[in-house]
C-alpha cells in the first residue's frame, strides 16, 4: 500500500511538472484594451527583470508616453506616473540597466516586445522602459538596402524577410535593441493606441496609463487554450 501511494505521488508530481507552461505570460491593461505577451526564455535577463517589474507593480500607472503610428508604442518611464500634461518623457530610469541579449532569429516583427535604451556603447537596456512594435510592411528593395551594410549575423534571413513583407515590423532596429517577447493576443490594443493624437514629442495628448501583471491560474489556462485553438 505504501508503495502504491509513493507511486501515485510520484505520478502526480511528474504530471504537475509536465503541465507547467514553458513560457511566462504578461498582460498589460489600458483604456484601449488588453494585450497578452509571451516572454522569451532565450533572453533570461530581460525575462526575469520584466517578471520582477510585474510582480512589484513598478510599471503600474506609468504611461505609454511615446506613440508613433506604423512604428511602436513605448512606456515604462517611472517619471510618467507624476508627469504634468505636455511634459517631455523618456529620460526616467529605475537605477540600473540590463546587458544586451541579442539572439539571431529573434527580431522586430509586428508585435515584438523590446527594451528601450539610451545611447550607450554596450547597447544595455533600460531597467523599465519598453516598447511594442506595430511596424509596417517593407519591400524587397527596402530590405536589401538594410542588409547591405549589416554584419552577417544580423542580415535579414529569407524567413524574416517574408514576415517583414507580409506582416511588417521594424527591421532597422534588429541587432541594436533587445527583443525579449511578443504579443500573443490583443494586438488590437497596440493598433488602437497608435491612432491617438500626439504632441511634437510623440506623447499622447491624453494620458494612457497601464497596469502590468503576470497571467496566472485559471486565466493562464484559458489563454493557453485559446492560443492552442488558433
């Protein structure tokens, strides 16, 4: 009988372990909708940092302070929590940066989640600021022009080329900013935000606050079920 319960417990633990999702998922809620993002395990430093930010509520009530249609929406500046209307944002930080994690094959396709950064030789990422790519579609000629001056590691592959031509993205950023996740559901939120009116600094005229959290429990199960069905 003892052996039976030991076996049963072992099977239960194995099943629970096997059922654990391979990736961590994040959701961002705004007045323009909700977006769900998958974090890449290939960029562990950025993944773990974003999980930390979500758990600690660091990004809650920050703004999407930079919006450029056919390009991206950027947020996460801690100074945006208390910013006055019209105040230029983008220089705030949380006291540390993250070493760049450039991975060939992970690129700035439509829906890519990436880290913003200031101009620094190491291309280290901001500890809190990030952007989501809306992007636009590119022609072969445009992509050929980008490939011409690139190191072999960052030349646009045939697979990436097809994505940039059919779905779009921001290929000129590849190899310069770390991509660490992607939208898996709710891209409409990004598209909605990209339509808002902005000032000369690309800040929306009406504040767009965000709430950022981990997707867990039943919500995660429902999300994975939805993704599996698509």
